[in-house]
């Protein structure tokens, strides 16, 4: 699957940006990243959200983008280099090629994490483990914002059709709706916002969650 995204990277934005842009912006706004924050984006792709995150944290902050695809990261690097040539107020961004099944996370190092149409690419057990590891990597009171295809009850025929395509043609239809809010809360996060939207007839959710504050 990595090679698939490597090949797709040079024209991925032409395929996905029109559909994903407004949903990604809404989730970024809901995350409310502030100056000086340390922010992680998992599945950063071509770096569209990294530009917004870098501007939000400012020169006192820090942004890290993780992605498995070297092709996607190459496009993100060029996008960030273009930004750096025009502004000096954005925060530094580090790009890391990493498998989300084994993310390079340290304890209590993050103020916020962002994921846009990434989690639904992973197996459920991987999502559950990743969300727990992200919780441990987040400082008390830190935040998580994710937007993904969403599984709701009752399911609709577009979701059932999409599931069928995912089961039979997973090399092409590599994602599927997931119960985002319940996965996030089940990992120990406190869900603060759960917005239900749609994309081409498929349900989409934006979930914002907090790491519970630890009493002194």
C-alpha cells in the first residue's frame, strides 16, 4: 500500500483536496492550536494541514508530521520549503517516515494531535492501540482532533456498498467507515465535540477530545 501512495503522491491533491478541504479546515479550527504548542499530525500526506499548524504554533512552537509514504513526504517537504521562503513567523516542522503501528512517541511530549482521513486506513486493533499511545504522549489537558469516515447506526446502503468494496478490492478502496467517537472515548480520551457530517453520501465525523487533567 505504501507504493500505491508513493505513486499517487504527485497528483493526490488534485484527486482529494476538493472533497477533503472544508472538512479538514473545520477539524483544524476545532483543535484550536495555539502559539508555542507542540503538535503532531499523523498521516500528514502532502502537508496541507502542516501549513496551517505551523502558522498556528508560530516560531515558539513545533510541528511534527508522520507518514508512511516517502512520496507523500517528498511533496510535503516541497510545500513547506515554499512556505519557508515567504514567511519567518511559522513554526519549525519535522517530517518523519513512520509506521503508525509503531509510532515514535515519547511520554507527555505533545499539546495536540491532528488526523485527517487517516485512522480509517488502519485495522481497528491498530487504531485502538494508537489512540492509547497518543494519550500517553499527550500532556495533561492536551487535545486530539480527528476527521474520518464514520460508522453510525443504522447503516446506509452507501456504507454497506463501501464496506463491500473495501473487503473485495482493499488494494484500491483501502479505507472504510469506523466508529470514531467510541474508539476515541474507549482509549481514555474525553470527547468534547462530536460533529456528524457527510461526504458524497458517506457519513463523516469530526471528533475533538481532551486528555483528562491530572489532579495535583
